[in-house]
């Protein structure tokens, strides 16, 4: 069960892409990001030492702060945002917890590990590409289609 200042990966996945979606702030250290460069869809990177500018960047929106393992950067950044009057939570299980949630879904679809890996890699690649450079593109591309 998530702590009072946490949101679970399942709860967050239901909010992404909706009007109630929080700002997703990835504050992982550069070494952690290098080891796992995948971003959660719609999240953005923000260096943890640049905190004074973060409230303006999220524009007063509710936020979810994400680091690699938890109990390090995310808790501190979320607490600081709350001290500024911003609603902020942390992701239960952090970046690793998000990846594990997708893996559980794949494991329920495939009994064979190699089949699971073959199905999962395009999924992870697609999520990474969307998070990296396609998150702001709507489904009406090219513009005017369907009118």
C-alpha cells in the first residue's frame, strides 16, 4: 500500500493523458539516468539542484516526483515543493517500480521468457520514443485530417 505522499504506478498510469494528469518530474542523477534512460511517458527531466525554478516550470500543477530507487531525491524534492505550496507526491517504487508494472503485464501474457522479451522490447522502445520526442504530438496528425 502506498504511503500518504505516494501514488502507485497503476494509479499514475490511469492519469497519464487525462486532464487530471500531474506534472511528472524525473530528478534522477545523471549516472542513474545513463543506466536506465527510459522516461515515463509525459515526464520531463529536471536537475535536482535547480529546485527554485521548478514551481514555475510546473505552473502550480499537481506533480509526481520520480527518482531511481526512492528515499533519496524524490522525497526531498516533493517535500520542498510542498513547502512552496505545491501539491507533490512521489511514485511508489520510483522509476524501477514503473518498469516493473509493465513487466508484470507482459509476464501475464507470455509464459516463455524469450517470447516476453520479444514482445516487450518494441513496447519499451515505443514508450521511450514517445516520452523522448513524441509526447506533445496529438492524434490528429497530420493537422486537419478527419475534418
